[in-house]
């Protein structure tokens, strides 16, 4: 499903809640560049087989809510720019994300300017090699707990909190 809705710049509303995503392994860039998208329903997505979520919601700047608490991410390896540019959302419920296989979190929350809290406390980061620009531009972020991050394999944290 990679690039399925990429760059539909005038799309304002999309309900894909009935899509059967149970066999999908790649959701990279799925909604990337849908800059006018205000409503997106992905709450029924089955994501347990997904390996790649790179830039899935990148630049969906007008979204004000994003229900992803049901996402199962135990097989995801790539979360590069997953939420980059999702500027309108004030809450991302990611506390149930299993990041134990993720190797790249480059710019994961980059430009999430309205987000005030991110619960990444339980992120398993022992395989992550890149955290560069992970929280860059999160200008309204009030609190974040990264004390449990295992950064043994991380090669770059440049601009991580810029």
C-alpha cells in the first residue's frame, strides 16, 4: 500500500476504515503529502504484518486528530518521518507502540508543532541506529520522558530536540 494516496493535495476527507490491511507489509508514504486532509479514518487498520511505516502520515498538516492507538507495530523496522509535518494534531496515542524491531526513527515526530505530550517512555530502542531530528520542531512539547531509551546502537542524534 506504499504511496497509495501520496500527494492528493486537495483531498480533504478519507475513510479507509473498511480496508482489509491484514496482509499489508508496506505502508510507507501512504498518505504522504495530503496537505488538505482534515479527516482520516484508519482506526480499523490491521498493521501486525507491516514492516515499513516510513512517512505514512508525512505532511498531513491539517489533520486535527489521528486515531492510531490500535496500530500493532511489533514487526515495523522503519519509522522514518512517520508523523513528520502532522502539525495540527495535539495528541498522538503511541504508548502501545511496540518498537522492538525498529532500526530507524529519523525525524519520526519532526514538525509535530501542536503536540504537547508524547508517551515514548516505553519505546524499546535497543536496535535503533538513527534518532536524528526525531523531535525537531515539536515547539509545543511540554514534557517527554526518554530516560528508558537504549541508545547503544544509535549513530546519530543530531538535532534530535532542535
